[in-house]
C-alpha cells in the first residue's frame, strides 16, 4: 500500500507546524519553500486540513496557519483517514467497482482487511507530536524549520 502524495504533503504541513516555536504560525509559501513543494498543491492540502478542523487559518498581514488542536490529540490515523480517497487495497474492497471472479470464495480479502485494520491501528497509536519528535530529516537537511523546537 502506498499513501497518496496528498497525504504525504498533509502530514508534512502538520509536522512542520508542530515543530515551530510558539505560537506556531507559518505561511503556505514558507512551507512550500522548506519542502520544495508546489504552493498550489499546498493550498489544496491546507484547505482540506482547515475544513476538517485540524488547522486554523488567518488572512492578511501577520496571518498564516497553525494547528487547531494540540499535536498530541491528532493521530496519524485521523490524518490518513481524512486525506486518503479510499483505503481499498484491492478492487474487491469496493463491491460497486469489483469485477473479481473469485470474490465469493476468496480468503485473501479477509487477510487484507485484517492488514488494513492493523495498519490503521498502528497509526492510531501515534500522534503528530510523536511524528515530530521521531524524524531527524534527510542527510544534509535540517530536520525542522529554523528556530523550531524538537
């Protein structure tokens, strides 16, 4: 299973905000430059996260975005469920789209359901605060925004 780029960018934005010094405000251009990601992609990501209540956005001079809740109350699973269009590991997970000829007698489906459940359970045990503490960044890159807390 591979998470979408949208989910990856969503997690990056949130972790960036967790690592900022208080009060934790940042702008889309700042984050786009830090991660070398398209500003247009981040606008969509930020809009989704804000509409879901994970971010607070403020327009105008001195505006930006920040986490809407403490980082230790937002699980990685919550973000993944929000940003993944579906968690269908195989075609037969979606009965409307499945054309599988062995669906009725297939045990693989049950095994993959269990794997997906376990995957989400593992993500449920970790918060943004955990993720912000864990990574040390790529070689040669700063693991956090300038002036950030770890």
